[in-house]
C-alpha cells in the first residue's frame, strides 16, 4: 500500500473552546474518507501531537461532509487568554496533523489531488 | 416568504468594510457577532475604568453604516456587542441615530446574562457552576470573578422583535442564537419545533464567523479564492421549512461552495451529533449540503432534539502576568546560540531571585508553533539554519515581577553568545500583559431566566430625517 501525507487527502480547520482544541479533517472524496476513517484513529492523533496535548483525544465522524473531528483536552497551554503559546488558539494544529502519513489503497493515492499553492492571483509569479 | 440574514461581523475587531455590500445586496437582518470567549474580559476592564463603557467600541461604526437602512425599513440589526453593558450600548446607539438625524427607531437591550448578582444563589446549588472541563467545584474558583455570564438563547431577542424592535443589542448570547432569533420570529418557530430550531442553529453557526464560510481561513485550494482582499461575508436565504441557501453579495471576493461551507460546519464543534445551544440540541451529521454552483450552497435535512435544562456559563479569573522577549541569531550555529541565550536568561533570573511560575521558549522556524509535537529535524539541518528567532515567555504573579525578568535580558546585548543578539523588530521585550483563566460551567436555566429581560427605547421623532 502506498504511504501518503494527509495533506494530499483532506483539508482541515481547527479551533478552540477554553483549553480544548478541535481539529476537523475533510476528505476530498468518499474513498479518501474511508481511508482516513480506517487509519486516523484517536490514538494515532494523540501520539502525533505527543506532549503538546495533555489530555485525552476523542474522535467523531461526520460522514455527511466526509469529515472526522478530533477533540483534544488540555491542549492549549491553559486556554486562549491564559496560554503562553504563540498559537494560543490552536489555529495551526490542523495543518500540523496534515503531516501525518498513512497507508492507503493504490487508487486512493492515485486520485489524491496533491494541490500546491500558485500565487498568480496575488500578482506574483 | 424568504428571510435574508447577513453575518456582518465575526469578532470584536472584524472589518466593517463588508457590511455595506451586505446592506446593498438587501438583507432583512444584519447579525453582528462580537463576543469571543475572552472579549468580555476586555470589556470588563473598560467598564472598570468608565461605567459608561463595557460594550464593543466598534459598535458605533457598524450602526453608522446600518442605521440609514434601518430607518428606511430595509433591515434590522441584531448584535451581542452590548458585551458587559448592553444598556450603555443602547444609549450609544441613540447617539449614533441623533448624529445621523434619524428618528423613530425602536432600540431594545437584552440583559440578564450577567451572573455576578446571582452567584451566591446559584453556587449554593450542589454541583452548580462546577468547572465543566476539570470537574472542580465552584468553591475552588481561583480568585476574584472578573466576569461570569450565561450564554442566553434566542428567546429574549424574539421577544424584543415581537415588541417591534428595529435594533436589538444583547450581552452574552450563544452565537447561533443571534441568527435563529429572527427566523423564529418571522416563521413562528417555537420550542418543540426541534428540527426547525436546529436548522436555524446550523444556519447561524455557518454565518457567525463572517468570512470563514466564504473562503476565509480555508485549507483547500485557498490560492484560487478570488479577491481575498475583498472577501465576502455571508448571506443566508432562509425558508420557513428550515432550508436555506448560503451565498454572498454579488461582486464580492471569496467563494461559497461545498468545501468552504463544510469547513465552517465543524469549526469549534465537539460532538457533531449533539451541538448544544440554549435553544436546541442540533445533529450536525444530519446536515445536507448541496452545491448549487454560482456561490450558492443549499442547507437542508437538519434534525434536532429537545434543549437541555442548563445554560452554558463562562467565568473568568486573573491568572498572573506574562512577559516576553524575542531575539534573533544568524548563522553559524544560530539555534545553539539561541538556546544558550535562553539558558543564560533563566540563570540570571534565578540569580536575581525573581519568582517565575512558568517558562516557555519557542524557536521560530524550528518548533515555535508545535513545541513537543514539532517534527524532528536532522542535526545537519539545525546546525545549518540561516537564522533563528527565539521567543522567551514567562508567567509571574504580578506585572512588576514579569517586567523584572525582561530587564535581565538587556545586558545580554553585549554579553550574549557571539555575533550579537538582534532584537526582532523594534524592541526585544514587550510590556507585561495580564493572563486570564476561563472557567466553563453549567447553570440551571430557571435561575437565570428570572432575571432575563429586554428594555425598549423609542428614539424621539426628529423632523427632516434622512434615509437611504
């Protein structure tokens, strides 16, 4: 099975509530959703973040939008206005999760959109 | 009948420039969400300095743009910008109307979310106000209460609209309730209509963060979003059966499609099968999103269930003071020099006998955002980094102590590891700032409802009124 970064299979958005962060992954198609549902467990996400997250990680499924939602406690250094961290709201944690590599069926890897920025709309080459 | 709602503000400090486009596109209600979790702490400090303050200071700018449309009967405004002092915000709204020469407007202010007057009564109930994250009882609340507010629901806003209010200004209200309220009022939705209330909650949730549903903070092919400097804020075209189309004003930048909308659907959501608001428990996994093309996404199918018996409350306490310093080092051995500097500052602080309760060092370009979770870099790569910025941040009991730590850094300008340390921008150290702890809790609704009310102010008639 090919290994592929989550970056090439899904989008993400993360946000805070107190000292809890939620990280949603949005698969680009149903086959990619099945692949991340199989591979990206709560335990793997907890291991991926290691000591950055102090509490348990819980996973929820939202198949209607091909999404997994991870909720991690004690994750923001005490919560937005209390945390010493630059990323006190966990805004970058979704992107950090996209670095995770998972094994996927060949067709899923072949169909992965592998999007990369092109700033031509921003007036630069 | 279609009711058009606009999400004109997503936080205190948001841009007002999208509002005119929304108003010109034609919306029945302009909903302005101004209160993030910590915003009430900022507003509480304002009110301590000035009893007439405590609402968001950008409210007058929004009202100045919207009021001519309100006076012309083209829209109504609903906002939680009243913050810690909705009554004062209502008076400010009257002043804006007077400046614009507008008359005949009816302004409602909703109060009762402030729990401080009732803390003794509420906390006497076993388990009430226990910390919902940690389980600690209220008796262990660490320090003075800077604010304690319940998140109210749509009810008092619906009541104000039924009394003919043109502008409704509240304090803490659950964000989606600002949007559900006008739908409940217009369509006659009531407690018991759980699917409809859940549908209105989803519509509100999608629109409450302004540009975030229209291509802002979007992780997909974000670089293809048109005119991101002119990003659209959303409009929801809502029907009595609970369905809606999320769209944006013509000519605006941004994008509304399946991908941008689903990104917002799960933003700051925990269990998507049970999104709890004061009004309903909505099942976000029942939401059906149909991309109609042309920046239109249809929302349907939403199911909900009976609301809980409690409001969420959020209390806040002072949690010490932080200071920080940022210095940069260049090649060679930039990371090693930065690490040495951090160690020197810590040692000097210890030698000076300054009490530091918590330290954090972030190495920008290496591990600043992720700390322990940053991917390991090979030794050869870290040895060869062209530059490293270290941000050192510390927590102390008071502002004076936090400031003393920063002063221990200054002599290092001539005594640090070689090739000198460089301030990152103007000034290596910032002024100490107060840290705040949040205490989420639940409180029985009936104890809060006793004090919830809305007050109506009718602005006097002025002849020669101007309207759009």
